[in-house]
C-alpha cells in the first residue's frame, strides 16, 4: 500500500474529526483492541490476606453502625486492575461482611444474586424469604435474585463471612433494582425449612472442576436449597479422596438438587481440596474466579506469579489465566465463578496448560491494621 499524499492525509484527518463530532468511530482503527486472540481481562491476579482484613473488620465493627442507608458493614475486595471499581474481578463482587453480637443488618432485596460463605463466628442467621438459615463456619447460604434477606446476630462473638455477588454483570446489563423491606427484620415463617426439605437428597453436589458440571439450562433457576453445610461438603470430598488416593485434589460443585445445575443462574460455587504436598494440574478457563481458603496453607501460581496463602485468605484468578494450586498441608478452598453465564451464552472454554515457571512472588499490600 502506497503512503497517502499530504492532501489525502489531511482529508483523512478531517474525515475522522467529522466522525467524532457525530459520535461515530471507524472500526478499522479499533479492531485489534476489540477482537483479541484470547481474553485480556483488566483484573489482575490478586490476594487479600486475612491477617490484613480481619483487624480492619474488627475496627469497622467498633466504628461503623449497621443501619438503613448503609445497609451492610462490608469491606469490598478492590482489584487494582479495575481502575478503582469495588470488584474482585471483572464480573464478580467479593467482600468481607462483619456483624457484631446482637446486631441486625436490615432486610432488603435486589436483582443481583448473592452467596455467603461463613469464615468465623457463631450465633448469626440469614433469613431468606421468611426462612431463617442458621450459619456456621464453612456453610454456604444463598440469597437468590430479588429474595428478601436480612442478617441477625446473636451469641457473643459476631461473625465474618465472604460475600460473593454478580453485581458487575447485572450492572453491565443495566438491570440493577433494589428495594428496602418495610421492616428492619422480615417476619420469620420457619427455620432451616429448605434444609429439612432437601438435605440428604442426591443432587446437592456434583464432582468436577470449577467451570465443569452440567450445562446451564435455557431457563436457569436458583436452587431451592438455601443452605449447604460444610459437614456435607467435607464428607463428599473425603469420599472422593478415598476413591482416588493418588489424586492431587478433589473438587465438587454445589448444585441445585432439583436440576443438578449451578446454585444460581449467574454464579457457580465449588469446593476444592488439595492434598498435602501435591499440586493441581495447570489449566485455563474462560470466566473469573474468586477463592476463599477455608483451611490449610499453600500457594497458587497464577500466570507465573506465586501467591502464598493460608486460612481466611482470598484471591482472584482472572479469565483465561493459567492457575495451579499447591498445598503445604491439606487445604480446603471455596470458590465462586461466572461459568453459568458463559455456558448459557456458548462462551465457555477450558484448556490444559504447561507447567509454568514462577517469575515473581506476590507481596500483599500492608497497612497498620491496628
């Protein structure tokens, strides 16, 4: 192609300026940014240590009341790659919520779906559409889209839990709705009703890695089982370990007991057990993931960067990043991902990857934490 003449170049620049004036842009100048060979998420692999957020959460309990307007005492995970947006990854909200003894987080509902994974504490229950679900460390509690929910604390210790939501996805779709309940605490119709109905039934868990599992149905529905107990998860992981003692890990997906699909239309939830001294095979999947370390210690290598973690730590694995996990002692992790949406849209992919060399070691941000 011959170089444009000075006159042609001038006309071209005038043409571009005229396009800009009427809110148009030429595709041929932006194709490489739009149609990349592989996903290029803006979110970075990142880790939030419990030793950093726990004392800050305790300070929040002392300093910040829970009341209408603020609604929740939550410390959101902010991924530095997302230009200050309060998201753990491009499609996932992750946060630490803290409730002191005897406190109530007001009842409300919203279109984003949410999950709660309990980190520590006792005496708290979440009421979802009138069903009061008791919460214990390691339990998963669902609050599906547009379900009334509030949190009430008893006991003497309060509670910390991980919040996972699909807020970035719902916001990108311009579909956020929010409504406060007329009462601070909704009426309780029953206690652990969904658990009595579905606990013990088959179909609550499916063997498989994050992103795997059944295809998302065309009309996905939220699980009618609202609380999944860690004791049941532990039993299932232990059975998988016994069945394959040479495996590096065991992994299950929490599933809707009526359909066998993801617990929420937009979020998948998984439990991963990595056995002491072993390392999972490196792989890539489309979709973002956020992990919470329930027990144990070890490290993950994400795109060549090593992240050392221990109980309570949280870390993000962006879409199509190569990730592998190693346990120094047996480690149990909980994870959320956006695979149900990708599957429903025909965008889900996964691929094995080569063992990756460690090019750097992650250093967490530090503060006084006092």
